[in-house]
């Protein structure tokens, strides 16, 4: 049976409320442009993952370059810092540390998936020189410069000695922590380039063909020029807005890897039974990436709530609930809660592409059909019976188990959904920290609805409702209720 191709990565905003003159999620984050930038020859899930990782590196290093430049400018003045300037520098250094932690975790994932086994990549780079990515070279230079000059940071006289020491020590510690992390990040990035450079593939491509960095970085500039034109280039006051945009762009360049991995795993299970272990490996990959998302969601919190309010008006009515790639992840995985369907229909988020995905086989439906084919459950079993039967194959590790492949798959899928739920919870905590508990975002999404109905679908209530949806893989969770009976 030939393997059917996964559904293509969505590249067009189909929102009925989209207005190019007003900021909504897709044009503020520049989602269609970002996805159109993806290397067109990237077809396999490993090739798409390589692109996601390299694009995310590009975005994060660009943001770090802006923040390290701001810190270097402070150092270059040679003037003692006011307590306010020192606190601002701490914010910037802390942001660099948080970005470094993201890239460290990202490096672990890419090393595991693309370096420690033979990846399905059909091309190789013509050069392994890390300086092909200008942002990498600039961050390396700025990091060395700060590491050498960090002792030059000092406060203006007049502040209490103990308080002053604490401020300065916090700043210096953050700067040096970033510099230490950069050494590992540098190694991971260079190893990745060398791995693709040494790929046994006939097709040779330039790094810039796969990673058009200038184009990739132009989107955040275009957003701020259009919606916040008073911010000029290298205006450090605009770094908070750049942080907000970059964080969301990093999610969007990673989403294609998650979507394709879900759809590839679905196809592998449809081809069962020989490919269950391959599907399980993809499920572990998806779970790892969502764990990375849990780290990424904290980046906006490197600014204060007042920092965010300073540019929030530029977003106008846009809201992250409009991300059609995240909808594609939920639907492709198998979220079929009726309340969820009602909500996205009412908010006009069930676009034509989303409707096609809704009707297509999901990862959850493929899992359930595979369980039928393995004669673990029967098609007419009720929910409780399915849970009992599935619990019977979830045996302790190391015990003889003819269904160990199924047990491994279910554990990876449950971990994936657990990480989705943790991400949802952290997302809500981040939103309420930045804007409080008042509603009022996402008006673009609800603008064509009656005001009384729209109030039910405001972004913050919507986010809280996501915690109440039915599980994506309900049978796998139900089985845990009956494990002690076996």
C-alpha cells in the first residue's frame, strides 16, 4: 500500500475577518510570509524539522543581538549606571539568559533527532562554516565583548552599598550565565551544520538557500514599520515589541514540524502494524517539542506588564487564538470536543482548510483503528470496555508484553498531551501576568458577532475554556483509571 502524503503545511490566512489595514494575528506575526519562506525542497519530516530549528536559531540570535547591543552600548558610555538603568540592563541580560535556555533545549532536541541517528535528509550543505549566519557571528562577538567588559559595570554613587552590590552582581551574573551557555549553543549549532555538510546526499545546496536569514528577519521589521512606525532601527525601546513578535514567530516556524510529524505518524499507523515504532518515535518528538514550547511561552515575561502595555495598542484587536497552525495541530491530533467545535465555528476559525482537517483521519482515530486491528478492542465496545481492555496491555516495564509497541506509543502520546496541557496552563498564567484578568483582546476574531455573543468568546475566557475540553486521546487517559485492577 503506497504511503499517502501528509496534508500540506497551511500557508494562507483564510480568516473572514482579516483586514490588511488592521493588525490581526496573521499579519502582525507575518505568519503567511514566514511559512512561504520555508525551503520549498524540504519534504520529509526531518527536513522540515531542520528548517524549523535553523529558522528558530536565526530569530533568537537576532533578538539576542539587539539585547546584547543595548548592553554593550551601556558599557561603552563608560558612565556609572543609575539604579533604573541597571534594572533595565538586568531585564535585557535576563532575556538573553532565557533565550539561551530555549536554544540549549532546542539543541538537545535537534541533536537527538537529527544527529544521533541517520535523518531522512536528501541534501547536504556546501559549507559547514557557522559564520554563514551573520547573526550567529554577531552574537558570538558581542558575547565575548561583554564577558571581557562586565567588570566595567558600576552604579552611580549614592545608592546603599548592599543594594548597589546586589544590583550589579545580578547583572554581572546574568551576563556571564549567558556567555557560559553560548559556548554549548555554539557547539550544538556547529555540530548540526557539520552533520548536514557531511550528509551522504548527492544534492548540494548553499546554506542561504535553506535559510534566507535576511528575508526571515525582515518580517518583524515590516510589522513594526506598518503598525508602530515611530520605532526606528536599533531603537532599544522597541526591543520589547520585537521580543513579543519574535516569540510568536518562533512558535510559528516550529509548528510545521509538529503538524507534519502528527500527520506522518497518522499515516504510519494507517499502514500498521509494522510502523508502530516509527509512529512512537514521532510521538516522542512531538512531546519534546511541546516541552520546548513550555519554555518559550515564558519569553514575553522577560518584560514587565507596563512594558507590554506600552506597545499593546499596536496589536489592535489581534489575538493568538487566531493562529491557524495551532488549530491544525489540535485538529490533526484528534481534538473533537463539541464545545471546541462550536467555539471555533462561532469565532470563524473553522476555515476551509481547518474543515478539511476536521474530516480527515486524525492521530487519535488512527490509534483507535490500530487497536481494533490488533484485536485489543472491538469497534462496538463502549468507552468503559475500551478503557478496561487497553489497561490490560499497559504492563510494568520489563515484563513480557506482546503489545510493548502499543504500550510505548500510548505513553508517548499521553506525554504529548500532558505537555499540551502544561503549555495551556502556562499560557494563561503568562497572559494574566501581562494584562491582568480583564478581557478585551481578540476583537478582530469576534468583530462580526453580536456584542453579547462575542463577550462569550473573548480571548481570556476562550483560553480558560481550553482547559475544559475533552482529552485529545481520551481512551489512553481512561485506561489509567483501571490500571490497578490488572
